[in-house]
């Protein structure tokens, strides 16, 4: 009998534990949370002339619902509200407090809308949160946090050798916090995308950046949630479009 339990213990040690969404938190923000419930300040998304002009050109010769359809987005709301949201959803894929407030006025979100916002905070790093609209028991749709990114003011050691020790300290600390952490060279490479399917926490540098080559910690939602377009628990307003 003791041999059996020893064998079972070995099997359990060899099988990796599945990371849960509620195990993945960063600066008080957790994967799986409703982004509208977060008590944080969002950095304002400023629309440029080019952003507004882009939407005007896209609307030339068609109505606002056709524009959303062409970009695979579906929101049940007034035409004025859809026009107000269009630059943020169609053009920038970003949100701030005013975007969240406007989304509360929508009757239903019927596509897997995904937008990214930046948290205002004190510190020498940047923090980004991405939500995705998911079904919410027939309600408007829940804005679930599916990705959190922390961008450190740390460059790749071969580009800025003085950052080598900072990188080692951060990597060691994060491995203790997130046991499933996978360390990659380029966080946006195809190889990293393959690795991310197995790990919900990634650490790597972003080399294809117009500003810098910073170190990024990325937490990814491990839950396989059905797309809202195909979820029977989506709002009934979605089927009436």
C-alpha cells in the first residue's frame, strides 16, 4: 500500500498544477475581474485629428452600424452613442473612464469587444489592462479582465548593460510570485505566442517598439471562455439585430 501512495505522490508532483484566473493578480488587479469594478484611475485616451478624420472617412457612404459590422463589432446602442465610441473601438482599441461610462449606456454588447486601458499610478513603470466582453447571464455583457501588462523601465542587458542586475532581480522575484512564469526573449514573437498557450505568465522584452525595448510582464487569462457571439447566455438583444 505504501508503494501505491508513493507512486501517486510522484505522479502528482510531475503533473503541473493548472493556474486559475484568480491566482493571477498584479498591483491589486486580477485576471477575471469585471473591469468596471476596479477602483483605479484610467489614463485619458486623447483623440487626434487623424483619429477623428479616420472615422469620418470610414463613414463616408455608409451608416454607423455598417461600419461596426465591417470591423466585426456589434453593440446594441443608439447611433449617437455608437458614433461617440467608434474612434476608441474601431480606430484605437483603447478605453478610459469616459469610454467605460459610455459602454454602460449600451443595451447589449454582442461581439467579443477587447479594449486596453492604462492605469494612472506612481512609479517608474506602466500598467496596462485589457478586457474582453463575455456573456453575462443575458445581461449587457461583462467586461472581463483577460490580460495585464506591466512595462518596466528596464532594457535588454545587451542594449543597456547597466540594467542587467535589475533584470535578474525582477526575474527572480516574479518566478517566486508566479511559479508558472515562462521567460522568453521577445514577448511578441510567434514562439512566445506558442509558449503563452501553456503558461499564463510571460516575461520578456518587446523589441519591436517605436519607443524603446522594455521588459514586459504579461498575465494572460487561462480560462477558455466561449466567444460572446456564440454563447447562449448573451443578451437577448443580440438576437434581435
